């Protein structure tokens, strides 16, 4: 296929971009070097417009086709940020920034979209306009929402939007996608239990928050086992348990819990929030203490649109020969905010037999570059075919 052949030619150049980004990771909205690199490349490619500072440090490029008879505008999005992880790959291009690492492959996503942008700016073999979207702060910062809140979709008239993520454990360059709910809503909670601290040898004179909080941790698991419809999905995980004292002979005055909730529907999200508060209040009252629950709603459920998902799967099949149905993913993805504003689809591309994402030994597989770039380019050329 011509597109795949061109990306095979471009692969060494795209790989060099990717490894440079990998070596210089930036977290959340601090993608200043990466954003500047992206903007510089887009200008080199000849984009009609390159705008920085959308969603704080996001970059948007505009590429016009040879013709524009139908006024179609498609957005293609890649994320740029790294994670606060100490890299353990031992690569010669490993992170030079202590405590920061591209452990989720956003370096690969950015490089692949740059590669697709270079090709599309070279050929312009489509009828319409492409908006290439480079987003900061996917890893918990909500950069996608900030770009949308800055009016990105309206400013550039985006009508559909497409995204991609690499997937370890899936063969290199193979694709998988699913329609409807795909990635989970990701919420967080902080719970503060307050009792009456005192001497560990005189528990009868205290209101023991350690026992109180321990009971709550166990009781919270009944949300999934006894409150939720088994057909619907919910995960409630308490991930931090911290007492106000760590002495051997002190019953602490307070205990703080932290955790996360993952759901696949608005109804289950509401149920989980309500039951967390009810359970903690009930447990605290039972033991004679008090509980304060602060529930933070994060990324919503990421929902792929039916028509665009079918089209994305068709293109993936054209590129790689097949496209499987992807499993539900209880991880979060802030591309959800863009899919709330415009119809579109998000696809997975195989990264081969590598460490899992968010692992200190993970690395993006550069052999996936031609397939990923080809999918983005083919989305454009087949969704907006060049006018006669």
C-alpha cells in the first residue's frame, strides 16, 4: 500500500523524533520542550496554521487538502506528556530527567502523528481540512478538557476526531477497537476518619480510628459485590491508609484513606459515589467517630461513536489485514472529553511483547510506527477522498 511504503521510508526519521522526545520527558502541562519541537516540525512541514498555547501547552496544526468542496474537517489527536516514574530500561536514549519517563508511549503517539502530518502536508491528497491536535496532561491533568474548554473544536470547526493508543501484549501493528463505552470513568476519593486518640493500653478510653477505617476498607468492597448490578462494571480500590500517628503505643486520633473508583456508566458512577459516603458515615457512627468524604470526579467514560468506530475498524483492517474487538478497559483516558464534544473513535495499536504501560521497563516499539502513521493518514484520505 503506498501510504505504508512511504512511512517505511520515513520510519528512521520518525524514530529519531520519538527517541529524542523519550530522552526528554515532561510531565502534565510542563511539555514546553515537546510542544516547541512539535510546533517547529509542523511549521517545517508547511502547515497553513500552527497555534501554540491551546489548553495551556497544547499545539494545533492545520493542513488543507488539494480541494475543499465539502467543507469537511477532521481532527487527529496525540498526547505528549510523560509520567513521574524513574526509568529502568537501560536504553541509550533513556530519560535524562530523573523521576520522569515516557512509560505510556505518548512519545510514540506524538511521533506517529507528526509522521502522519508530514505525509499529509506533502501529498494533500484529500478534500477538506485536517486538524492535528497535540495534547498535554493526559496522565491525570485533563489536558483534553482544557483544550476543549479553550474552544478548540469550535475555533477550527472540527466535525470528527480520532485518537490512538499503543497496546503492549498485542502483536506489533495489529489493531483493536470497540464501539460504545471503552475506557472507564476515573474518580478519586479522600476519606478522613476522626475519633479520639489515646494510649494503646487503654483502648476503652479511645474511639479507635484504625479499627474504624479498617472496617470501612472492607465494607467499601460490598459496593461491587452487593450494590452493583453484576452486569455493570465498577472497581473501588483503597490505595492509601495513613494514620495520624505511627507510634507503637498510640491509638491515632485520625486516619486518612485515598482511593479510586472506575465505572462504565453514569448510573454506576452515581451509585458508587453515594454508597461510599453512606458506608463511611455509617461505619464512623457505629464506632462513635466521624467521617468526611471528598469525592473527586475525574475523566468521564470514554465512549466511541458507532459510525466512526466502524469506519476506524475498516481503515485498520485495510492497513494491517484485521481489526479485533477490544476488551473493556478500566483505565481512564481523557480523549473522553473530545468524544463528548464531537463524534469520533479511539483505537489500540499493538506494541508487541513489551512491559506494560506505566511500568519502569516499558518502551514504545518503533516497529509500530508505519502502521500507526498509516492508520491516521488513511483515516483522512478515505474519510475525505480527493475530489475528482
